[in-house]
């Protein structure tokens, strides 16, 4: 099933990200799994499509964290903070993706396989 066939793919990504953020505040490892599961369940389309929705929810979370670091560093330290925030934000995208993206992919793949 293609990404846009049922119109639920991007809705699943956004809902998965929101659930990931909320649950991650209370139970860190469960957050990405629950968010990925929700994304995969809403996105449908089998394990692969569910996994993609979960992974994209994790990437969305990583990018938003990087943007917040960039804004905060710039606000506190000006131009030097922007450069530092850009570097640290880039590293965070990679590191946080490995944490959020992979766990969310697993949760999405499980839900996608169950919903197929």
C-alpha cells in the first residue's frame, strides 16, 4: 500500500510523535515504542508502512529537539551560540534518531503487521 493511498500515513506520523513525546516524559523507553505503535496502527499498510510511519515520527521528534537546541543556544549566546547549537543540534538529530527512530520503527512495524 502506498503512503498516500489511504490518507492516514502522515496523520499516523503526527499522532505517533505526540504520543511519543507524552509517554516519553514518564517512561523513556516506552515512549518511542508506544508512539511508533500508534503511528503504525493509524498508517496501516503492513509492517513496512507501519515501520516507516514510526521511524518518521522518531525523526520528527529528533528534528524538533535539534531546532529547540538551536533556538535556545542562539538566544543565550548569540552568533556563537547559533554555531554551537547548529553543531550540537546536528549531532542530536543523529543520536536521537538512533534512539527514537529505531524503537519507533519497531513499534510501528508490529502495529502495521497486526493491522494489515
